[in-house]
């Protein structure tokens, strides 16, 4: 089973997510971990985004560790949503009382678990029609 791990990269010690990677890999997942598996040398960041898009596309599931601040995580979450990939929350900021991305990700995971979410692939079909 292939996993893509959304996690902060810039300005964050990779050790903060390394334990999750180790646990996932010990559980049998083949994990794409951006600090290790995506070449981070890119002055603009466009190639990094494209490389991560391809890794998300190839993943069976996307695991999420988000600190509530990383813009790269939000970008990856958007690509994950557009690709209709299942998402599993590992770590998020606490829920907020108002609309927030942490609330969206939790609701998204709940929909997937309950089976009420659109089937993977449906979102891509809609996007192709636009």
C-alpha cells in the first residue's frame, strides 16, 4: 500500500514527522515522505509541487500531519482533495469553532470513513468537464 505523507518541510525539523514515517513503514506502507523523497532544491518551488502531485497521484492513501501553518501542506491537501484520494489524519491543530482547514480535513476523513464521500475519480471527472 502506497502512502503520501503531507507534513511541513520548511523551517521544521524532520524528526517531528520521522516517527510517523517509521510507524507507517513498519505497518507495511511504502511512504513518500517529502523531506526524504522529494528533492527540496528548487528556488521557486514549482517543480517540488509537480513532484508532490505525482507522488500523491501514485498513492493509495494520504496521511496528514499539519501544524496549522504550513502553506505547502495546504497546497498538498488541495491536490489530494482534487485527486479524490482518501485521507487519514495523524496530527492536526485542535478543531476550531469557525470554518477552518483543520475542520475540513476532519470532516473529509469522517465522510470517507462513513462512505458518504464522492468515489475517488469522481472529482477528476468533474474537473475534466470544466
